[in-house]
């Protein structure tokens, strides 16, 4: 029982660290997130954080995975809803795109992309999370085709093309490039128009 209690306490401690890491990124950006700054927010030591995560890279990856896990639950719930395939696709686009220039999840994604060429573990984790988005989009599109809501199409190819476009739009929003492009609403309209062109309607 004592061991189980320690595991539960450890899990809570890790979640608290990840929550604070995401909050710090949203408030001040990723560049200011250091182990010592995070430790100060938490009222603990940098060594205590390193005990759980080992390095800043692993902390960033854990924070991103924690954030992605919540979105995975939303996506899976979306796929099971009794709404049209078109509405599901629209909601998928909303889930994928950032909420604005300070979206901490997308700031972490951009940081991860920069670090993966030199880090095999990070690259593998990135591919795993990317694949989850791809598979869910493919399932959504395939069901829409089967229901006659979308025309016959190459589902994997169209899903990959749409995700590549969403990545580009998301990066522009998070980096606040191009003035109005930093506003997520125009990005969503562009994504909707692109989905219409790539997928179409039956």
C-alpha cells in the first residue's frame, strides 16, 4: 500500500509539473522555460524535476504528450459522435489548429521539430503522435466515403496533404507571421477551404 501511495503521489507530482510547464510556456514563451524557473514556480528544486524527467528535452516531450493525450480523447469521442462526416471534419480542423500565437502545445511542437534530427527518441515520439492524428483523419474520411458524404478518394494521400497544410497554417499562427495570419480564425477558414478542395463533397 505504501508503494502504491508513492506511485500515486509521483503521478500527481508529475502532472503538476506538466501543468505548470504548459502555463509558463503560454505566459512567457518557451525560451524562458528553464528547469530553475519551473522549479521556482512549483516551490521545489530543479533536481526534483530532473528526478522525474531526466532532462529538459524529456520534460518538453512529456508535456507535449500530456497535452496530446487530452486531444486524443477528444478526437476519439468525435469519431464516435452521431453527426455528419462534414461536421466531424470541421471539428477535427478546429482541434488541430492552435488557439493563437501563444498556444503552448504548438510551441512545443515547433521546438520538437527543431530537435528531432539529432534525437532519435524525440523523433520516434513525434512520429507516434503524428501517426495518431493521421490514422484518425483517415478513419474519419473513410467513413465519410462509405456513407456517401465524401466522393471516392485516396484517403491516405488526402489525409497527408491536409495535415501538411494544417502544419503550415499552425506554424504561421504560432509564430505570428503575416499579420492577420496570427489570428486563428482566418487560418480555420483557409483550412476549411483547403479541405473542400482536397476532399470535396459527394
